[in-house]
């Protein structure tokens, strides 16, 4: 609709789109990942994959720990 504007909301996280700061902040985050990820990891551009072979239930714990660290 012409002349209609959305209401403002407070953003609790994120990086402004189209900023020069966004790519720099992404590099700060992804460049540190290999230092504290325990499991196998591959990175390409903004895509990161983690994996581990799970043969028994306890094998999943290190992978879950890495996923939890990523979320934090």
C-alpha cells in the first residue's frame, strides 16, 4: 500500500542489513569457530557444517555441546 509504514520495534539482536559493519562482524564470528569447535567442521562463505559419527548415545554429547555453544 502506498503511504503505509510499519511500526518501529526494538531489535534485540542482529546486524543492520546493507551496512558495512555486517560483513566485518560475520568475519569476527566465523574466524573464531575452528578454535573452539570439537567435532569435524567445514566452512564455506557463510555456511558452516558440523558432524560426528554417532555409534552410541554418548557420541552425540560433544556434537550437542558444540551446537549449544554456537547458539549461545
